[in-house]
C-alpha cells in the first residue's frame, strides 16, 4: 500500500464512478477483490470486485431505505434474515427495533465481515456486539433452501450486483423459497438496482416479485457513490402493502435516529417510479 492518493473507479457502461483517496487495503478473498479507500469527502469506502458497496458518508441512504419501510410495515418482527450485509449497516438499522429478537445474518464472504469490522467500525457499530445478531458464513441461496417454512418475519436482501456467486439471489426460484420461509404476514425487502444504470435487472426483479407475491412496491432514492446515483428497493408480501402511506406512530419514533429516512421521505419515495419503468412493466 502507498500513502499517495489515487483515483479508484467503478467502470460501468462507458462511464466511471470514482473516489479519490488513499487505498488502505487491496486483497483477494476466496470470492472477490476487496478494496478499502479513504477519501476526504466520503470517508472510508468499500469496493468489491470493482463495484462500490458503501462509504461512511453515504451508507445511510442505502441501509435506512432497505430496512425501515420493511420493518415499519409489519407488526411482528421478531425473526429477521439478512442475506449479504457483511458491512453490518443493515443489521445496525434492524437492531433499532426493540421487538427484534433474533437476526440471522448470512454472508458468503467472511473476509467482507473481517474487513468491515476493521476498517468500517462505525458502520456496524454496536450491532457486532449485540446478542440478538448471529453471523453465519454461508451461501444465502442454500441457507434459504434449507430453512423451514414460516421461519422469518422479514428477509432483507443486501446483496451486490448480479455476479457468478450472487446470480441465484435474483432468480424466481429464490424468491419462491423466500416466500415459503416467510411468516404469513412477513415481508421481503431487496435492493433492486438502478432504474437507470441497471435497468434490465431492475425490471427483472420487479416483474419476478410481482409474479411471486400478492403485493410488491418499489421505492426510489439516491446512493451517491453507485453508478448513476439513482437506486431502488423493492418490498414484497402476501399481505396488501401500502408503503406510500406508512403507519405514522412507529415511523415517528424511528425517524429520530435516522439521517435520511422519515415519514415524508418514504411517502414520496414510493411514488417516484419513472414513466419509462412503468411502461416497461406494463408492456
Ligand atoms: N452496485 C452496488 C450494489 C450494492 C448493494 N449492496 C451494498 C451493500 C451495502 N450494505
């Protein structure tokens, strides 16, 4: 490693999205290349196999949006499954709810957890020491397949973009299995890529979840370090969802601890579907 700052870029469809800073770590795990950079503006940031995952400055845009619309919408939230989420941000947000009794965090790459605990300590924070959190180093797809019916009140899919080892997390059969292991009133939440820079996979996720579940809804917001900046999260359940009209009581309590998410933010974010996406979904 050198102390000389440099640009580290995510290359995406003839564009690049870069951060300028000192590279603190560059190594290969069994699954992927892991880079930690420290920049003046975004603080420390994590890149996996050439794709930005998170930074200390902008991570709340992502983690608060994945967790709170889901957990606020269900009454019973004692058992949670997180697939991926090795940086700890999703677990941290879930643990804000006193009703959460147990979280299984299933991450395929233990190096991501080790590196996050070392370089991005603030991100997981006290979540790593919380007795309600159990970490399993395992393949999320296989974990779901071997789980008994009706085991979880919420499944949060905090995965990277489709790749050789994460492709299964975007398939119809995976969503079907998730439905099986959710409780009757449970909810699935997944990062659903960008309607701009990952439009095809975005449309695929939305169509698959709509086919598999009685109700599904998508919200749009920003993750500044991801390609194109605009990002999405999709929620699916066998109960009728009404996420542009969240229960205000619980929202009011949780939003005080959030940097991004609040009642009006959620109401607006679920009404932001771009016309071209609406048209493709209807075609
Ligand atoms: N293009 C990047 C998509 C990554 C989504 N997961 C990020 C992990 C943050 N916990």
